[in-house]
C-alpha cells in the first residue's frame, strides 16, 4: 500500500511538472501554471469590421471565386485569393506574417478554412468575418 501511495505521488508530481514552471525567490518557491500561447483564428463580428479595417496593419482578403467577386465585394478589400486556386497556399505563404488579416467568403466557411491554414503556417493575427459577405450590410464595391 505504501508503494502505491508513493507511486501515485510521483506520477502526479511528474504530470504537474509538465504543465507548470517554477519561480524561485530568496525565501520561497512558487509554481505557476503556464498558458498555451498557440494562436487561433478569431471571429470578427460584422459590427466590428469597419473599425478594424481602419488599422493600417490590417489586410482584408476575399477568398471567393472570381465569379462571386464580380457580383460585388466589401469596399476596402485588399486582396482576392481564390481558395480553390492551385496556387492559393503559395500565395498565402508569401504574405507578411506580421500583419493582421481579416478573411471572408460568402458565408464564412471557406474563409474559416483559409484562416486556419494561415494559423497553421505561422500567422498569428487572423480573423474570420462572421457570416461572410452574406451578412455584410456595409458598402459593396464592384
């Protein structure tokens, strides 16, 4: 029984060490939990789009097909990268990873996939426009 208690204690200690860091001071030692700093795709609400687009570091990308774009796009869009093109991934990887990106498509599904691809390839500040252009009520350019 004593061996089981010791084994359980050691196992719990090892597991805790994998998820914590130790800070030492002169008089005490504390353990702080670390947080996962992995970037994720953020959802951008339609109401917040205009103010976000005012930031000079923001690049807005439409990932729809050329036919869809011809019917209109969000005024202020910087790039049109068709997610169905064979060179889409190459085009994404040529972008500046220090910028903030807002992705959109028709309803948000394709732009969500594109944004996820960006995050998995080293981009850290990527938004997917919630509801895509279908829910957009601002100015449409042609």
